[in-house]
C-alpha cells in the first residue's frame, strides 16, 4: 500500500497554540477531524494520526520539536516510515502571502522560513510538496498598517490572530483541508490548478 506523510509545522505546547506561526497545526487538525483521524500517538518526535485515504496509508504529524528544529522530527519520520520526499507534504506559514491565501508547490527552497531550512538540511532535498499559508497582517488602511519590517520579528509570528483575523483563518483551514483531499485523490498538479 502506498504511504503519504503530511506534516504541519509549528511550536509544541499550549503557550503557542494560537500563534500565527502555528496556523498549519490548525490546518492539519481541521483536516484530521474531517477524516475522523485522531492525532494522539506520540512517536518519532511528533504527535501522529494514521488513516487510509484514497487507497493510501496516510500519516498526519505535528512535530514536537520547535519550529527551527523541524528537520529533526521530519527526518526521523521519513526514516521511520520509509517515505520518499515526493510522498511528503509539508504545511507551513508564509509571511509573504496575504492572510488567508494559500499556495501549493511541488518543490522549492525555504523562502527564508527556518522550519523549512531545517527540513531541507535534514532531508538533503528540496523536492517535496508543500502548502504555504499566508499570515501577513490585514492592512485595512494606512492608520492600521503594520510596517513590513515589523512582521519579520519573532514577536509578530509568535503573536495571536486578532478577532478580525480569526474568521479568515477558519476559512483557510477548511480550504487547506480540501486541497489536501484533492492532492491525495487527484494529484498535486490538479491541486495546484484548482487551489493556487
């Protein structure tokens, strides 16, 4: 049976649960609930859930390492389950995308994201699919605009979403879950054409 490993990057623990940096934990949790999969097992430096979707064994993983060390957990999971980079899907936040937007890619660099840098270093490959989820701040007008340089700080990515932003995040989590289903059943090209 084919196997797919889907990893949502984030920081472990309740302190970080609602941070911008943890939006992919939320997306993966949404997908898990939609498929009736519980992400409760603890193995290989991650919390895991296992299911069967479209004839493939699917492993959902939330690393228990901190974001900048994501490669340690992902590398251990790839080795443990014997999956190739092409059968890995990583979901992570992106400051260069507007809030609530998503992009699917077959491969690529880290884009300056420390979690992705760590994964690429541990795998020795950039050839794995990924879903980027936008966390750039809402810019309603000049008076409320956050300067771009202010978003490039740990304080910003570790801040929580505002009440105005939460409905947008809820929508994108549902959209990411749909995109994962499309990717698993129809392939990554179909998912990119439909959701990018």
